[in-house]
């Protein structure tokens, strides 16, 4: 079974709440060119590592981000995977950026594999 979750917060997108702190953390103000792009790339890599850790596939189009949990037998199992991912990404944002911006998701649609 595959369960899709729509990301209702700005996480995992261009306006991610961690982008400004990431610019400060991962780039130097002495070299102002391409700071956002560099910070975005590092942040996306860290997010990708967490997605892979939890076996979640991300799909973004037209400003909508969908997280797909596949290989579960019930919706409750999919929620467990998503909750674990939420905890890890919230921990990353708190520890690395000092942000308390929780990831908000809701079930988007159900599809059986």
C-alpha cells in the first residue's frame, strides 16, 4: 500500500523556514554571491538523507510537496513512518538552526500498489 501525505507547511520547499538560518550557517557573508543557492543545496541534502533514512519519497510540483510512504500494510503504519520523519526533521531544525517550526502534513490520497 502507498500512502501520500501533503506537506501543509513550507518545509521541503523554496520558502523553507530553515533557509535564512541555513544561509547564515552554511555560507560566508564575505562571499555574497550564490549564498541562497549554496545554503539551499546543503539543506536539501540533509533533508534528503532524512527522507532516505525513513524510506520516504518526495515529489514536488507547482509549489506542492507530497511525501509518499510505500510498502506499508495500513494507514497507521504510514503515519508511524511520517511521525518518525517529523521528529527527525524537527530535531534537525532545532539543533542546527534554533528553529521551532514543526512540519505539518495531512493525508493527500490513498493508492494501492
